[in-house]
């Protein structure tokens, strides 16, 4: 089921989300929510979606990753690179606007996957950028809070 994506002025989007319980990930509710988030993300042509954007204040993120979709519960960023890159970014909760945001070039993310298993992935480039953007969402932070310059977006 496609969910409604909330925009930047909604209180849930601006709240700090709470961590999920490992056991909760195995419930029918969690599976259904994850399925709906993935469907919603793709329907909106997004490459990432955080639960607060669909009205759930929990630390759960989906990312369109290579051939598959990645589910990250309670993601934690470790070992961010010193090097940062300034690139254009957008957000499904801020439609029609883009901006330059400086992000770590690479990082490691530790998270629980949809089976409740702890995983770590090394990420760089766009993947690292999406992770930082989505983890920001879990703290009620939007890229527009960090942008140095608004842009028109890619053609
Ligand atoms: Ni976003």
C-alpha cells in the first residue's frame, strides 16, 4: 500500500525518532510497514525514505540500493571520512527544491536488517550521502537545514 509522504512542516518530520526493538522487526506489522515504505519510495522515485516521513516516529529507513532494497533499523554512522563532498540533494518531504549539501565522502553504517540481524556496510559516494540524509531524518533534520545553496535540480 502506498503511504502518504509528509512534508517539511509536519511535526513528525521534525521530531527525533525512537529506536525500534529487534523483536518488533519480525512482526507482521513491521513487515507490512517495510513493504509499504519500499513501495512508497519507488512510487515517488525516491532513493531513500525514513519512517518519520510517513508519520511513524521510529528509526527505520529504506534505501534503493543497487539491485535490491535495503532496510536499516536503528542505523548508526561510524568512521565518517574527514573528506566531505558538496553535492546536490533533494528530499521527498521538500518537493521541487534542491540544494548543495556537504556530506562525508565515505562512512560505515551499523544497523539491524529486516531480519533483526546486526550488519555493517561500508558506503561511499551517493550511497554514503543517502545514508547521512536518512539518518538526519531520524533526528528531525532536513537537508534544507544544512544546505549552502539552493539549486534548480538536475534536468
Ligand atoms: Ni529526505
